[in-house]
């Protein structure tokens, strides 16, 4: 109930999806998207919850792990308006965030 109140009082109908993989649209047209992907150590296709209408400006990927590792890599590439390819450190999963419009 509190979440609905905050949404209706402050966002005035701005599209959003509050979920593990979700998005929000800011009033200036910028779209923030985020999610969780399962890693395999090789490029994994990640599909955005919604397609950016114009462009994806930035993608970040972070591995979910608490221990130190020799690999230490996270990559995002082949970025389009509908998704990207992610490589997470080793067999670990991870979070991602994208900004576009």
C-alpha cells in the first residue's frame, strides 16, 4: 500500500516495472533498466525488459560474489536497443544496469 501511495503521489503515472528485471522512465525521457543474469563465463544474451525507443547509452555489469578471484572480469558488449551480451566472472551470476532513451 505504501508503495502505491508513493507511486501515485510522486511519479504521476510514469511507466515502471518494480521487479528483479525492471525499468523506470524518468520525466525527461531517460529510461533506467536493471536485471539479474545467470553467468556461464561465456557471452550470455541479456534482453532488456523493454526496448529503448532511441538508443542505449550505457551498460554496466557486476558479478555476484563475495570471495576474491583470479579472473575478476565483467564485460558488456554487442549493445542494442533491446539487449546486450554479458560475460560474468567465471560461473558466477550478476546484476546489470542500462541507461537509454
